[in-house]
C-alpha cells in the first residue's frame, strides 16, 4: 500500500486533535504521542513512512497544538485522552510515546490495558525526574511577538536568550504567528511542571510487548531505572540508537523508524 498524503486534522469537541496518515489495514493502527512542547506535526516524516503498513495517528496532546486547553496536565488525564482517541480507531492500537508522551503511553497501558497492543517508549522511564523544563517556558514567554513576522525572527530572539539551535527550530514549530502567540498553553504547562516531571504511583503492571528505545547519548533511561521498568513492564526490552540524544526521533529518524518497524512487525 502506498503512503497516503497527510489527511486533515481530526477534531471532536473535548477530544484531542490528530493527524491521520495512511488508511486502515489488517494491522492495529499506530498512535504517536509527542513530548513536551511538541505536536503531532513534528512526527510527520516518521508517521508518513510507517503508514505504508498501517494507519498512523499522530495526536496533539492536551495544551499543545490544536488540542483543547485544560487546567490539569497529569498522566492519568493524558492517558485518558489517548484512550478516547484510540476508541475512535477501533479500541486497540500500537502506541509510540516520546518523553512526556512516553509517560502518557505507559500510564495508558497501566490504566487502560486493553487499549494497547504493543508499546514503544522513547527515551523516558517511569520515574520522577529532578530537572525541570521551566526555563524553556520562560524563554518562549520572553519572545516579543511584535517583532515576529516569521519563524526565523523568533529563533533569533531565542538564540539571544541562550536556547540552543536545535531547540530554537523545535520550539518555533509551535509558533502561532497570525495570532502573535504560541500553540502551547504555557501557563498550565508551567503550573503543572511537577506533574510532568513526575510519574503516577501505580501498583499494577502491563504484560504486553514493550520496547524502551533510547538515545545512546541520553541520560534519561539509566541502569538504575531497570528494576522499576521491569516491575511495571515485565516483557520490557531495551535498545539504544547510537549517536542519538533525548530527541532521538529527530536526530536519527531513519534509525528510529527501522527500530520501531522491527519491533512492531515482530
């Protein structure tokens, strides 16, 4: 089956926005949950390529992209959002989640186990992290939108604020230039940062096939996390992409695609 061009976004009142790639097949659909400050559109290249074998649904998580703005941004809520979308596509899906999306996908499997067929967790562990991402919210808030006519204008301001080049490009994909703002609910994301950095205290486990796919140069998934991972996901397997950091899907897209395809088709 050939790759079908990106379909219009799907939007239902109270439900996440999504972009579909490809058409339904005899395989489970694949749902992709992006990380903090991202969007479904960030995953367009990988989603389109993987849609040659199955339908792919790339969502905008709540408070991101074109999805609803909410005051709560914790993993039970994010997992519930994903379960609702999967319900629109038959009730069971393979799921890829990166970073915040990976924690959402893990929580989905643990709290709505019937919705997940296979799970790929990209460069995150089911643990609380001690660092914060609040500095990037502060940088985005500091951009003077009156001086922004194109993405490069915002990138230049972010550079002056000390944001590295790769993240300038990533963040400005969420610019809403006509409305002089961001397609991110920065206030809620700042308020809910402790929930985003944390992970729910769950006592259940999910027995399905799970791949923890990490960047070899990243320190997000460490050997000391393995016991917790195996307790929650007893079938967990581990793989690393050489030369990739936390943004492994953007830094090594072909290698990420190959690893995902191999696991999903096994």
